[in-house]
């Protein structure tokens, strides 16, 4: 059932209400908010001015204190006997490294003519500091030149603080709400911003809602019975992931549906095969015995009739033998065992195929680098693979070559499956026959009942996998049959 209001319309309405509601509230409260904000700002600014003036005073005190400390250090050092006497052996390096000489970066003893007797310095601290030189007089016209590090940004900080105080004082002068023109401008800007936000929201929501509607339409088609419906929604966002997941799910459901239908058809064929085997097998023996008795009981001397009777008996025996083989085939189809899965090494199953002399000389195995373990019924899986290899040998021989077959396999942990490929040197399988060849009693071989591939596919499906013909030809030039099995497999048969 379609919703009465589309998702796009509801999103647009929600965006419009969400944007316009604050606008209406702002229109009703903007005047009062303006007065309150002005008063609060003025009170706050007045408090801040007082704090910043105190800070300015502390800055000045810090500057004066720094000057006094530097002067005291200069006077104290000038009273040292070794410095006053301009002793070249004075340890100037120790003086500038002493913790008591805070901020002293360099010291030099100068003669009255300005020449340097001795000096010492240490590297500047960094760009945030600058040098301040203080000359302290010594006896007889000599002097000490002291270099102190002071803040390079202190003066600029004082100027910034003064500008902040002036700006804050202007704020304290605001005592009324915003003018009407400001209110109107404010409302117009808010309205334009609301319309713009709603427009952008709608523009961005339209692709999203359109893609969601496509997903919903695909779901409606599938629910209406259009099982091949798929969505075209793609992308790396969440909606694109949902679209790809939906297609994957529909593909999986379609594959499962086809497998179930195939198993149902096979079940019908199995019932028919059991009944035919029973109905045909019973009269075969009496017929054969009756014909043999007729042939052996004739005692006449008509050589021509005796020959005809013998030939008729031979024909009947041959046809009975053919019917017997057909009955055995029916019995095989009607009595397929259930899958009893257990963990097995796939390589062991495939390598056992070479134990059959008819296959050993024609079989080439291409194992993967890493061993693969699957849950499967060893005997039934070997039966599937043996059937495919035997068909591949026959296909190659009918095409006029030796009939070599290549079997390879590889696991895909990401998809949790293993793919076994059987490549032959035959003529391949026509595209329109790729599905038909798995139906019972359909065969392309000169001899055969057409049950081998049907049984093989049924067993593969009951293992939780699939048997199919690859759309492309094998590297050998013939057909490629692919058996896909889950690495963990089912616990038991699906039948």
C-alpha cells in the first residue's frame, strides 16, 4: 500500500517547520532579547573593564619591578672586587649561570676607553624575548655592560589590553534594545537563511527520497510476483549499500527458489523412476524365461524356422538386457541416499579419482596453495566429481581428441565457498542448453540416459552448493563445469 503522503513531501514539510519555528520565536522575542542582551552585555563589560584595569596596573608594576631588580643586580655586581678591579680572570660564565642573576644573559667588563677586558654570554631563549642592555659605572671610568632578557611582546600586550578596555567601555554605553531597523534586518536575514536552508535540504533530500522510492518500488514488484525485479540504486552511501544488499538477497532468493523447484522436479522424477523400476523389473524375468523355453523346446526339422526362432530369442534377450540396465538406472535415481556431511579434506576426495584406471591417464589435478576443508558426504561428492570427469572424457573423445580433463579447486574465505572446476576438451555447451542439460533424461552424448548430470546437480544442491556450466569456455577450449560448495556445508541433507 502506497503512503498517502510521499517521503519527499514529509521531509520538505519537516524541514520547513524546523526552520520557520525558530524564526517565529525570534520574531516574538527579539525585542525583549535585545534589551536583556544589552543590559547583560553592559553589566558584564563594566565588570570586565575593572578586571582589565587591574591587569594593566599589574603589568606596569611588573615592568617597574623588573627595572628595579635589574638595577639591584647591576649595583651588586659592580661592588664585587674582581669586577671593580677589571680582573680578566673573573668567572663571568658562572655569574650569568647563577640562579640569583635572573634574566642576565651576558656580561662584559669595559675599560674607560670602551674596550672589552672580558665578557661571557649564553644563547638567547627565543623569539619571545629581547635584549635590554644596562651599563653600570665602575671606579676610574670603567663600566659593566649587562644584558638582560625581557619580554618582546610586553609592550604590544599592554597596547592590546588598552584597546580592549576602550572597546569594552563602549559596550557599557549601550543601555537600550536594538533599533527597529536592526530588528527588521535581523528578521529578513533569518527568513532568507531559513528559505535557503529549506531549499538546500529539499535539494539534498530529493536524490535520497527518489532512491528510497526506487527501493520501495522494487519491493512492491517482487511482492506482486515479479521475481526478476532488481533495483538500480547504487553508491557507496548507506542507501547504495541497501540497494546492493537487496539485489544480492533477491539473487540468493531466486537461486534458492530455482534450486527448490529443481529438487521438487527431481523428487517427482524419483517417484516415477521407482514406480517404473518396479513395474518393468517384475515381468522381465518371466518374459526372458518364456522366450528361452520356446527356443529350446522346438524339436522340429525346419531349419529356417529354427533360425528365425533363435534370432527372435537373441533379440528379445538383448532388449531385455537393455531394459534391465534402464531399470537399474531408474532404481539408482529413485534410491539416492541422503547427504551425511562431515569435515573432509577436499584434496583427498579429488585425488581418489585417479584410483579409477579409466580416469587416471586422462586426469590432471591443479590443487591450490593452501589446503581446503569442506563439510560434505565423501562418497556422494566423489560420485558428483566422477560423473563430471567421465562426461568430460567422453565429450573430448567425441570431439576427436584424447579426452583429457583438468580439475582445479580453490577456496574463497570471504564468500565462505570453494569452487571446483572441471574443464574438458570437448565442443562446449550451447548457451540455450546450459540449464536443460541438468534435466533428467536430457543428454548430448550418443549413449547414456541423461541422468548423470541431473543426479550430480541434485547432490550438489543437497550439499548446500550448486552445479552449473560456466558462461565462458574453459582454457582447454571445451566446457567448464563448476561445483560450488560452502566451506562449512549443511549438517544434513536438504531433501
